[in-house]
C-alpha cells in the first residue's frame, strides 16, 4: 500500500456570537487540520476576535460570504471590500477564502488565499471555463463548489480534480448535497487540497457536509489513496443506513484498503452507465462492489451482465460485484434473513409465517422461507396490488387491516413502518400480534421499533433487523473481498 500524507480536513464553524464561536473552535481542534471561521454567520464582528485568531493551534480560514453566493449576511460589494481591507490592516497570518468577483480588487497574501466559486443551483455547463478564470488569479488554491442533484453530477467535479492535478494547481472541488458525498470523501485522494467536515451531525455549513469525526473514524479518510477499493450503497434514501458502519468497520478490522460510501441515487440506469459499468463509465476509479437498496433492487437487474439464478428467481438484486469488464448481480437478503431466524427457531419447515408488506424485502423473504419449506401468507394494505407478488410465488394474500396473527410461528414486518418518516408507526397493533410466537422486524434503524414494542406488550419473542443486515453484509463482503469478516464493533451513533 502506498504511504499517504494526512488528509486535510477543514471544519467550518458558523456561530452567531463570540462565545459560541470560541467553544466550537476548541471542539474542532480534535478532528480538524484547518478551521474555517464563517464571519458571515456572526451577528457583528466582535472587537476581541483577534484573541481567537492569534492563539488558535490550527491554520484558520476566514470567510465572509454574501447571501447571494450562499452566505449568511446581506452585504454590499463595498462592505465586503472594506471587511477584507480591515483584515489586511490587522495583519493576522490567516488564510482568506474570497469569492472570485472580489479577489482581484484586494491585495491578500496570495500564498494563503483561496479563490472560490459557488453554485447552489446545480452544475454549470461552463465549469471548465470557471476553473480557467479562477486559475488566472494568483491565488494559491482554487475552490469550486456546485450543487449535485444526481450522483452523476460528481463526474465533472472529479474531472476538475484530475485536470488540476495534471495542471499542478491546488484545488478544492466539491459537489454539494447528499448526491455529491463521494467528492467530499474521495476528493483528497484525487488531489483535493482539503475537504470540509461538519463539527457535528447537525452543524453542516453546506449541503452534504459529513461530520469531520466520521470522515476520519468511519470513512478512514487519511488512508484512502488511488488504490483504495471503493464500495457503496445505492438507494434513495441512504443516509440513515447502517451499512457504511458495518462495511467500513469490517474493512478496518480485516486490514483491507477499502472504503464504503453512501450513494444517493435517483436514476440507477444513468449511474450504472456513466459511473459503474467498466465498458461505459466516464470515471476512472477502483470500484469493486455495490449494495443496492430500495427503490432500485429490481431496476438494477437491467444494468447487469450476469445474475445468479437465485436472485433471478427472487426477482431482486441487492449486491453487485464489478469484475473486470462485467457486472455480476446477487441477492444476499434471502440468506441474511434466514440466518438469524434459524438461530431463534431452528428448522423452519412447516412453520406458519406471515409477511407484512409486498415490496423487495417481502419478495426475498417469501422465496427464502419457501426454500426452507415454511408456509407463508402475505399481508398487504392493498391486496389487489400485492396479488402479482403473491401469485408469482403461489402464496395467498390477505388484507392487513383485518389480520390476526394468533397461533403463527413467525410474523415479519417487511414495510418501512417504524423507521425514517414513519418512526412512530407500526403496521399492526398489539392485539393483532397477540398469540404469535416470534415477531421479526426487518427495520433496523432504530434498533427497537414500535412494531417490536407492540410485540413485546403482546407477549411475543422479538428479533430486530440488525442481525439480518449484518448477516447479508457478511456475504457481500465475501463476494467483494474473498474474505470472511469477524463481527466488528459497529459504532451505533
Ligand atoms: P419497498 O420495496 O419500498 O416495499 C415496502 C412495502 O411496504 C410495500 O409493499 C408497501 O406497500 C408497504 N408499505 C409501505 N407503507 C405501508 C403502510 N403504511 N402500511 C402497510 N404497508 C406499507 O421496501 P423494501 O425494500 O421491501 O424494504 C422494506 C423494509 O425492510 C425497509 O424498512 C428496509 O429498510 C427493510 N430491509 C431491511 C433489511 C435488513 O437487512 N434488515 C434488508 C432489506 C430491507 P405498497 O406496495 O402498497 O406501497
């Protein structure tokens, strides 16, 4: 493995008053190599700001961004110019991040100047010309931040990084938004001068900014280099998934130079054509594998060269392996679902099972349980809609609202109820669950769901979705690396 210099992570701090600013800066020291003070966030410039700047143990970047360029202060061009001239008079040895429209009228220390361009509306078609205009200034570092609406918006940003590397220019190039997170995590390994991180999960100063602690601890950003094997989760949404925690912890514990990222994707066909398939992709990267989650598990099948027979029968792929010039598809959900069940119930033959929901997870669950000779009934809110699935596996389908699960061996929730925007919901009541033996929620975030709480109140044994997630991830890991992973410590914050 190549040795790699420490990646520069800059924590951006946006606070309204000096005390909060000082406190945030002190907390930032632990994870940051640079700290950006967003002066435009302060209510007014405090007189004793020099205290913060002079004694600070990390290089400081000063930013005073006007609202029309994504900042927090309505300031005229004249006020901005006056602000920077006052900073120059003070003579602090700090970095300046100055917008391109103003930088030529100032006389900064160019060796500590970042000239920046922000576009919060999308990716401009003249990105290369913007780069060229910034490169004509004497500023040491060029910064271009654009808004990614789709993951393929990362492509022009990666191209900019490649161009700057060959031009030997220092650059920060970012695709903002969740769809652009790959540029924030992989950017430094492709030559970016630094990457920005947030102080906390809820204190991002730009869309898609990742907590700086997680950049270092979860994504191991200091170890990412050109040879790092890249894997990730494709879906919508993906940001609350535990998969990055599991796979990155597994890479670390097995000593594998790999990173696993969240890829927020709307158009799965475009992703596979432009970024994934080795014969058509527009990006050079060491992509090895993808997990696929809702809503793409069926649509992705069109994008692959080979699909294992079991996944074809299930009708859903949740794992992709990039193998030389081909893409291979697998389904690890089915085996992942069974693994913890067998530990709790032993043999599944002749067990009476209810599956709630009729989406991708239900599909894998029916197939897997039938393989183990269980007797499955499907329960759906819309029976007519669920009939297609029920008929394709020859199971009966009943209305969820009038269901009673008394006497069943197993009831499985294969709906998203209990997570995300449905966090306080359960697909069924305590009364409906009463008399069932084991209740299994495929939802794993949160670990204890409303469905499981109702089941416990009804006196049922319970099983959460995390065991399945880990079990299916083990198989994915083996497909991508050829190795088995021991269960690593999964950080659950
Ligand atoms: P999906 O394809 O979107 O299917 C969701 C199903 O839930 C659909 O049939 C939908 O019904 C039904 N549903 C949604 N809201 C409902 C409501 N209010 N009442 C009743 N039914 C409702 O999603 P999926 O991929 O199957 O995933 C389902 C859940 O399983 C997700 O939470 C996912 O995270 C979890 N999962 C966990 C693991 C794991 O490893 N633990 C693996 C896979 C999936 P309609 O068809 O009527 O819309």
